[in-house]
C-alpha cells in the first residue's frame, strides 16, 4: 500500500534540497510501482537481477531503473540493455564486465562505487583505501573503458540508531567524494552523485551532503 501523504511530503522536501529520490521497490508488486509511477515518480531501485528484469519488461519504458543490490559479473548482461545506474560497483572485474556489456548494447552505463561506511565487517562495498586503489586503476585504463561513466559514490551507514555515528559516517562519505573529485574527476561534471540515506536515516544523510536517497519502506510500507 503506497503511503501517498509521506510520498508527497518527501518529494517536496527532496526537491527543495535538489536531491533525487530513488523509490526502492524490491519485493513490491508491479501494481504498487505503477501506482507510484502514476503519481509522477520515475526513479526506482531494485536489488535482485531477475526481479528487475521481469518488472522492467512490464512497466513503462521511461522509468529510470537503479540497481542497488549486490551484482555478480555474470549477471550484468541481463540489465545492461536498460539499467540507468548501477550503485553497487565494488571491483575492477565488475567495471570491466559492465564496460563490455555497455559496448555490446552501445550505451554508456552510469555507475557508483559502493563504499562501506560502518566499522563492522561487511561482505559488500570497499573501504576508502580499496576505493582509492580501484579509482587509480580506472584512471590508468579509462581509455579502454569508454562505456563506463563513474557518477559518484554510494554508501550505507551502520545499522545503529546513534545519530552521531550516522552523521559521522555520512560526512565521511561526502568528504571522500570531494577528495576523489579533486584527485580523479576535476572538471568532469558527471562525477556528481552522493547516494546515501534510506527511510530511517535520510535526513541525516541530506544534512551531510547527500543528493540521492534510496527510500523503500516509508513510501511502499514495510516489506514482508
Ligand atoms: C532496501 C534498500 C534500501 C531501502 O531501504 P528502506 O529502509 O526500505 O528505505 C536502500 N538501499 C539499499 C541498498 C537497499 O538494499
């Protein structure tokens, strides 16, 4: 069930702050997505390749699909024909595969590098040092990667309720973004995206400089 009032107030708040709203529709029905589309939403986020492919085939073609889940290299080919942005890039192997599939479909694919912000060990994302290494690698080989467009960074905060910790983590991501911008993307307007903030913490992320939030449950209701 779409939380219409919440959606409209979110939309207004985010517009004022020049922040893009990605409505996270994982595990939600085609009908729910269509209903939000009918209210004007165009950016949607999905976590699972097969689910995304099935939904994309059935929904309006002007939806901008964001892939936000863990992506295996061997599955890039399924989303490469249409995906608007891949938020979860965390290896050079994945970059090379996205470039290859972009070439096949003759389209440049927007990607974000996924950085993990918390202290706990997580399976996905890179720390600052790994991100720096990957960017140095990319920088040296970017002429061979014409179908990749690195648009910025994506981060997820720790699963904690402590606002001070969340604030610290989001600020750290924004700082990393600014450093990488100077080091690798000076004068490149396309490196512009800080994807951070979800239903529970997006306001803290906004204050820390987020310009793309990924919000699911407060719009679509809790996932079962
Ligand atoms: C599910 C998910 C979200 C949305 O989370 P909500 O708490 O429902 O807003 C955002 N980002 C990622 C990477 C997710 O997997």
